[in-house]
C-alpha cells in the first residue's frame, strides 16, 4: 500500500512538472493581443539558443571613476562629453588611438552632470539642456549662449528636439507641476516651440500633451503617442497639426501594438517601437510592402540608429543579471528592413552613455572608467571579412549580403 502511494505521488509530481514545462513553452511561443492568442513569431528571437555573430570592441581607459555622458559633436571620428574637466571635451580616435581636447572650459559655472542632449546643430554647434537651462556652443566661432528656458523650480526640461537649425528654433518638452495641488504627482507635460536666435527666449507655440505620452521627431514631423489612449497625433515642426502615414498605420493596428519608446528611421518608411507588453515591434508604411505590425524582438529596448541610417543598436534583456548590447544592419534589401542581430558586448549602455561618430561611423559606449568603440568600416573589420575583403565596397554591404544568404538558406522572412 505504501509503495503504491509513493508511486502515485511520483506520478503526480511528474505530471505537475510536465504541465509546468508545457505552460512555460506555450507562454514563450505565443503572444496575446487584446485577450486573443496570436501565433505570430518574433522576427528575431534566438537569444540563448544560437550564437550571434560578434564584433570585438576597442576598449580605452579614461581618467574617471564613473560612466560619462556622450553626445555627437561637429568633428569627424569623435564624440563629446561634459562630465570631464568642467568643459566640452571632444574625444576623438585618430588612427584608432584616443585623444581628448577641452573646449569652453568653466564658462557657465559647472556644466558637469549629464543633460538632455541633441544631435549636432548644423553646421558647427551643439546644445543641451540641464534641468531648467539650455547651453549652446559654436565650435567654429567660439560663440556660446545660456538660456533660462523655464524660470520656476516647479518646471523642468524633459526632452528637446531641433525644429529649425538655421533659425535656431527648438522644441522643448517641459514638465510642469500644479502649484495649487498637494500631490507631487499632479503634473502635466507641454511641448514648447522656442526661438533662441536672440539673447532672450521667445515662446512661439505651446501644446499640452498631458501625461502618458512620448514623442519623437523624423522626416520634419513630430509624432506624439499617447500610450494610455493608444492615439497618435502628428505635428509639423511649427507644432501645427499635420498628416503622416505612420499615424494611419498605427491607428489601423492600435489593438495589436503597445509601446512607450518610438524610433522612426531617418529616411526609410518604418519605425521600431518598444517598451510595451509585446516587446519591440516593427511598423512600416511603405506602399510596396505589407503594412502590418510585426513582432521584432522580445525584451529589446533603447533602439538607436546610426547617423547614416545603416545600423541600429539596442539593449537586450537576457536575465535579471544580464543585459547586452546588439547591433543590426538596416537595408531596403531585407523584407522588413532589419537584419540579424550582431552581439557587441555582454554589457549595456543606458542613455546618455553612448553616441555615434561620423566619418567613420562607429558606436561608442561608456562603462565606468572604460570607453568601448566599434568602428563599422572595411578597414576595421578586415580580419572578419577575410577573403571577401576586396569583393565588397563596404563592411555594411558584406554583412547584408552574407546575412541574406543565411536567411534565404533558412527560408526565413519569406526568402527563398
């Protein structure tokens, strides 16, 4: 009797283990949209199953005990930081070596401590926000300006974009607290169009975007996504209502998407969205391709396109103890514009701890006292290309060609 009971217990345990494993497998291979199961697979989801192609970084030691902020600068093969020497430090990589030069030292008190950074303000300037002020520097003329964007301690700069570089117009997202409320969470967000061409701030337009929203700028449009309402508003760079195909595509598929991060491509008709229930997704508005919302990667966030639009990096969640940085090639030759992920490093760089360089294109990340750099040129990746070095004009061309061969062989993404 005891033996039979013991065997019964073992059978029950085996059955429980079997059910548990089955549930885990099902949960990991299906996605739920609006309460319904969707069997659509992620475009790329092989992390931990197959070994991705890996690029080896060049690592540089710098004189700091913590990670530093990085941002674009109007110099070839360089990035900038404001966290060293109380200056704008240009970090360049001549012939693969590290060089640092300080500009505009100690002009506005202490400029260290990060900030909200912008792309280069063409042709020769940079600008960034810090809490309530905005600093602008011109490397060609040596000119520099400081603007008090918001006068009240109840208001802070949350995000910034360039509206018109030549006219020195910028879009600021300002977080404003309700002074009459005792609830510190009682705040709202506004987009301000501001003219900084003179010595004083001129407010040209103000738009209330409330709470529960994000926004991004691309193709001379401002895309505001209300992720709680699942509504997208589109504006031109003067913050006037406008139209764009992405708005129609998102409206059509709003019940199948969820995101709080938006990364539109610079020129190609697609965007990557992330941070929601379904991981990252791909949305395109090309007239020649299916305008479906496709699952891209689970656990991927912080997508960043290179200045030439040929690459995109992202942070990939692996486990509670590990997050990695990956790179994907971007090309119209892919059915979904995006190629297979390439492992950069089993570490991550949160904004603003990374930036891209121009001429050559490279990705640079800061981690404690080290700078990691990946140059994406033929010359830098000659060993990886091997006998194919003289067969392709660029490293990007080689990566795309080899990746498409692999995907076609595997019959992925409809390739045959």
